């Protein structure tokens, strides 16, 4: 994951995104757990994700959620990208205690 808080240089850190399918949604809606190891954004976020227009790759993936910021506020996060069978490439934006941040992430499938 590469992140750039407003007014700061971009930097990278490991991140893990775990998707769990929501039942009876034709594999188009997911609960998403995002864990960032970035020093500025050391968080675990529980959010939602959706595939559109279908669950067949390649397709668009949007993810959104809120989290408790290490800076003492409730913060927001959203991403939009392309989901392929084993890879997701997305950009994201968030607001954390009135500081906006942008970034990008490339996720690859691991495990089964």
C-alpha cells in the first residue's frame, strides 16, 4: 500500500485485506477487514465491499468504512478499483482527524 497524507511525502507499508462474502448476494457483497501496518495509518478497519456490475472478473470493486483513528477521531475510508481473478488494483481516499489522505494498493490472492 502506498499512502500520502496531505502535505506529506508518499510512503509504502504492508497491508492485509480480507473479504468475507455476505450470504445471498451472488458473491457481489462482502464484509472487508483491512489491516494497515503504515506508521501514519496503523489501523484495523471493518467495512463493506461490493462488486459491480457483476461478480465475474474483471469488474469494479468499491470498499468503504469508518475506523477509530490513532489520532483520536472517527475517520472514513473509501476505495475504488478493478478486481481480477487473483489481483485487485485500487486507489483510495480518506479523512482522518481533518487530514485527507490518498493512496493506492495492489492486492494479490493468497491461500484458498
